[in-house]
C-alpha cells in the first residue's frame, strides 16, 4: 500500500483531484447484484436492531446496592494486588535463600572490571 501524501502536496493536488470515478456501465451491469446485496444488508441490520432493542433493558439497582457492589469489587481488586505483592516477596525470599545455600560466588573488583571491559569492547 502506497501513501501519496507527499506526492500530492508536491503536485498541489487534493485526493479528490486524483480519485478515479467508477464508470456508469460498471454499476449498470452489476445493478441486480448490488440490489440483492443491499437487501441482504438491510435485513441483517434490521435483525441486529431488533436484537439490540431486546437486550438494552437494564436492571435498575438502588444506590445502596450500587455502593455495596463497588465496595466488593474494590476490595477484590486490592486483595489481588496484595496477593501479587506477597507472591513477589515470597519469590524474592526464595531466591535469596537458594543463593545463600549454594553460596554466591564473589568476584574480585579487578576481575569484575576486566569482565565488564571485555564485554564492552567486544573481546
């Protein structure tokens, strides 16, 4: 797909200037097919409109029930956040415990600097 924005501005043309009109005989030859398609789309849209009218009825609730519903959902959201936070803490503690058991290797600062320089320089 090509974008002709720059070309059109260079030639000082609008998209309507370069739009190609559909020849009359195209629409005349396909008139029957286009009418059938239009009827089919009309029936589909009518069916969809009828279905949406049936489903748009909303159950009304009292203000107290709405507040309770919001509070329950907020409490659940906070509970999920807290559970995720506690899981992260447990995972971090597990990693620290595993590192302490296997004894993390410590590098001499000079050796560490050499490793960093090798990676940085690409050797």
